[in-house]
């Protein structure tokens, strides 16, 4: 299961994490977001202890969406050492294996 990231916990959970972090920027009304949501949850389960996986609801966390210049949904952002390492926009190429490989490459 993916964690829920908010402006209150983002700094501690993502930016200060000693593990690579996958952040799924999504919205309840976004159909493609709902398609990849279960993949993100599965990756969270599979990588527990080696990486953090979480979601940011852009409707309730608009400040975070602005900070990371999220213009399209879904957008997946990979962080390493508190910095953006890679960004994936849309659903092309989004598979559980592809997400796990990207996290493993950042470890």
C-alpha cells in the first residue's frame, strides 16, 4: 500500500528519506490515475524496506503540485537524496516492473 504524502509530512517522508522515493501525483477525478493506482500500491508493497512509495492528491495538496510543477496527471516523480531524480508523465511505460526497476536503480 502506498503512503499518503501531504505538505505536513512531505519534507520528513520524501525530502529527508535515506531511501529512494516514488511519488504519484494524482486526483480522484483522473481516469488514468485510477488505472495506475493499483500498480503504485503493488510497488509500495513489493519495495517496503528498500524504498518509499506514496501518493499526493493534487486537489487537496495544491501547494505541493505547484512546487513540483505538476501540469498533467498522472505524474510520477522519483526522488533520491531529497532531489528529483526522474519524472514520468502519463501512463506510457508505467508498469509495476518498470517502477520497481527505476527505484532499484536509485538505491
